[in-house]
């Protein structure tokens, strides 16, 4: 249990650092799932990601890869999720970033 908490905390800190200067107005949230030898992430954009947003995700992924030994697989992907659809976590995920959004009344 302690090892899993350490892995999760380390991954969250790594992704948070890698996000510096990479957050764009269209980014609604970033969710990650961290396991001992695998870190995966979803970058949720308010529209289908364009080439620049995909490049940003790739750069963040590269920064995180650099924090870990070669036996840790890091894979991030960009997804479009319109603001009319609520942001939700998939099993095992945790939020690393969420933008402020007004909730419908």
C-alpha cells in the first residue's frame, strides 16, 4: 500500500511540474493513473485537440518520461470533451489539473 501511495504521489508531482507553462485555455482537465511501472494520462480539451495541443501533450509526456527509469511506461493522450459533458474519472485515475468551470443551474 505504501509503495502505491509513493508511486501516485511521485507521478502527480512529475505531471504537475511538466504542466508548467503548458496549460492552454481549452484544457478542461488532466487525469492520470499511476502504477509501479506505468503512468497513463488523459488531457481533456473542450474541443477536438488540434496539432498544437497534441504537441503540448507530447511535450508533457516527454518531461514525465525523463523523470523515470526506462522500465516505466508513460503514455498520455489528448481527448476532446465538450463543456456540455461532465468531466469524469475512469477507474484508477486521479485529477492532476482541473480548470474552474461554471456548473449549470
